C-alpha cells in the first residue's frame, strides 16, 4: 500500500491509480485508494502498463471465481485481490465512486483462446448510485473490437441489446427490459441487460472459445467474436480523460 506522506496524524490516500502514477510512477499491483473523502479507502488493482494510471474494476482470467452472484455481492464486490491474475468485480458501490463523474476513459481489454487481442474505449463511462440501480451511461466509442455495449450496427440489434441507460441486474434483482424472463438468470451473471445483450463480460466461463448452451451466456463481446464465443481474458479499467494529455499512449494494441 502506497500512501501520500501524512499531514500531522491524517493519512491521505490517492483518489485513483492515475494520481498514484503521476506521483510515484509505481509498478502495477494492489493499492488502497479513496475517490471520495466521505468513503472508506478500498483496495484496487492498478495497471501501470499500457500508458499507466489505470484502475481495474473487472477481470476474468481462469474461471475460478463464480460471477453468478446476488445483488449484495455485486454491490460490495467479490473475488481475489492478491495476485496479478486474480479475478474480481470491484463492486458497484466502489465503481460508482470511481465513475460518478463524466470525464473519464474506460478501456476494455479482450483476448480469445488463440491469444489474439482486441480492445474497446468508451469516453465518459458512468454508473449511477444504488437508488438508481447502478444505471450505465457512456459516451463515444473507439477501438477495434466493435461497439458491443451499444449492440452493434443494426437498429434491431441496438433496440434489443444497447446497454446505455440500462440498470444493473442480478439473479435476485431483475431490472432488464426482457418481459419473458430474467436476462441475469438466463446468462448466469450480474450485468447491465436490455433484452438481453451483445456484450456480457461477467458471463459463464467456458474453457474454450466456441460453445453450445441453451442461452448465449458465455463471456462474450458480440461485435468481435460473436455471441457463441466465450473469451479467455477480459479486463475493464478506467482513468481520467485528461491523463491522455499528460502521459500519452495507451491507445495501441494490448
């Protein structure tokens, strides 16, 4: 844990991994941050590669952590927070603190089972509070993996799959727009669902790419590999938009 030198008896924590990077150029690893002064500090993984300063809030690597969990688990966070390749969901409350302001950039890193990599950027990625069911909002997309959060290119796909403005759903809280069932139950994941999705990075971890199931419930990014290909590695991470002007890079292949 890296701390700013205390003033008197007060310990001052960095707001996020970009603050830590600007101050120390630290190595990637776990650090405690405090985005909001009224909240308790919490542990995050800081990715100091890929341009540096990224705060990671989701990671899939090996399928050892069950992502089919209830509302409280997704609210508070779950997984392992010890090793560089541990899987976790940081928690919607912590993510709200990190993502409550518009001026940020989220990068989603993806890898298939052949080792091929791709990525998606979203500007102004934001999650509202629990009273609003952690609604997802985001701005402009760029990248190579396609805009799966918006559902792809077609109007029909966007009508059923666009996740902008969607509230978060879990197996015990159905907040989607699918009237014939629960997307969270069908897809065995907590996520933002419409009717249901073209992207679900919290889905069931299949130990292969192409899979067969009753529902398209894998770890999917439909605009890159389709809904019936479950990805091997995923990471969701955030840093301020202005960080790009300070440190540059970070927009290349992962």
